[in-house]
C-alpha cells in the first residue's frame, strides 16, 4: 500500500515538474514588404531563448510569444461518470517584450488538444487587441484502476499564434501528464 502511494506521489511530482519547462519563445516571420518597409532585409532571426531581461540582438523579433501548458487538477473531479480519471489543463498564449512585459497583439490565439489512448479533446480561443488568451479544458477520461502508466499518459499539444505590427509569431508547446491510479 505504501509503495502505491509513493508511486502516485512520484508521478504527480513528475507531472508538476514538467509543467514548468513548457514555455518556449516563438519564431517570427517577416512582414510583407510589398508596400513600404524600411530596413536592410535579412532573415528576421529566430525567437531566441536568452534571459528575458536582456535586450535581444538586432536580428531578433521585437516580441516574444510565450506558449504555456499548466496542469490545473488531476482526475476524480466532477460527477460520475464524466470526469473520473481525467486531468484539467490550461494552455495559454502570451505576447511580451524581451523584458517580459505583456504587450497587446493585434490578434492572438491558442489551440490545444489533449489525447490519451485513441481519445482526444480540443479547445480554442482567440482575441483581438489582447496580450493573453487561454483555454481550460478536461482531457478524455480513461479507466485508471489496473491500467499501466503508458495507457494513462495524456499528451497535451498547443499551437500559439500572435500578430503585431505586421509580424506573425508562432510557437508550439507540448507536455505529458500521467493520470494517477
């Protein structure tokens, strides 16, 4: 019995530890310069992963699109039989300066899916003139008693998109969580 509690505790700690490492900067694409763009060309650079307090090099995009997946709660919530064995997830897109101050995007969205075994759920939200958009949703439910961990592993994938000053920012985040037995 103690071994089972220890296994569940370790699995939960691993899930919570994994949620802290899912923020990733976006890669920006160059604006369409068919009308009038000043500047000397170049490839636009990448999103970079430097210290948010350090100004980016000149070829780095002006803003950083952060894509985050967080575990809100683990299974056994809600009325039987609908939510037993699932997880509640929050995925969000956040546009910020390189010093980590939120900035309103012209358009921002997040699209997430959670899948376990052959089942999946999806959610989407978007906003005009916003700095952050998020979705909170439940994963599919699976029977958990006596089921191996690989069959209780929920994979969450979110795509994040923002537009600001004619530049598109896109990134993807992924996390996995094990539903405890």
